């Protein structure tokens, strides 16, 4: 996720994220020994990100029932000027997962290009309807629904991996940080939005991100306003 947002090219790995100049903060919500994150941990991570002065929060996680504490934390983040972007989930065309399904979040599906990976690769199994212009499709694993706001690259995304290597992964958890990185890029280019405070700031950045999107032809429940960029 971090590499997708802000990887910086090195002598050994010539790979750049969407916004390689950003400052990244990572907040652990999953236990070191495995297992699921608790709503309490997620809420605390969101609150801490706001306290630390983050402008954008990426939530590459989801599942379970709606939680009022997380809803309140995300609402408070937006009121503090922090945009929250979340993965729609990878349950194979099921309804959008929480917290992405919350109206406060920007919910993101995963799309891909049929000519962006080898025909014999595992990513070929992710190709499914609906299809759009320019050899695009929505990943077979991606959830969808009326809560969707945008779509992002999420099939065969090449990024950094632990240990100083890189590889390809697929999921709405890849699409969400790709759009978080692009939102950071837009914010860095707009001094007016940077100078705003509170909900006015997060709303202005959200509107700019939505305004940058181009529909691909998937339909609103699969792409929202489309693919930013």
C-alpha cells in the first residue's frame, strides 16, 4: 500500500508511487500474530492520523457490520479536514464492505486493463464484466453497489514488497491507495485547498478528486464518477 502511494525510485528498483513526494504514516490495526482488526483499533488509528496532521487516510480494510464508533471517527476526520478513502472489498460482486459503505467514505472499486498483464498470468482470471472503453474491466473480485464513488487500478498492480523487493498484487486494497496517492498529488498542486480548514478542506479535495474522474462505461454502481487522472 505504501509503495503504491509514495514509492521513490532507487538505483536497485526503478519504481515510483503515484505521489512519491508525500510523507507517509502507517498505523497498525491488525495484530502482529495474525487475526482480525477490532473496531476499537481502527477507530484509534483514524483518530491518531487526524491528531498527527494527516490530510488523507487510506483504509485498505473492510468487513463486518457497520460500527458507530468508526462512523463517528470518520465523520470527525472529515470535520477536521481529512479525506477518507476506503476499499470496497474483494468478495466477488457482493455489497460494498464497511467502512467503505459509510456515506462519509470515498468507496473505491478495482479495475484493470486486459493488455496490462500476460495472458497466462493469474490476473487473467480477474477479467470479468462489466467491460469499458480502452480494454478496461472491473476485477471479478471487486464488490460493487450504490455507495461506490470511484474506481482505481487494482488488477496486477506492481509495487514494493517487504524485504526490498517488488511484485504484482490485486484487490480493492490496491485501488484505494492508488486514489489516495492521486488525491495527495491534487492537494499538493492546489494551494487554495491546502489553505482551507475543517470540513471545507476535505469537501474541496473530494470535489476536486471527483471532478478529475472520467467514466469508463461500467455504470455508476461499479465506478461511481469513474477513474481519476
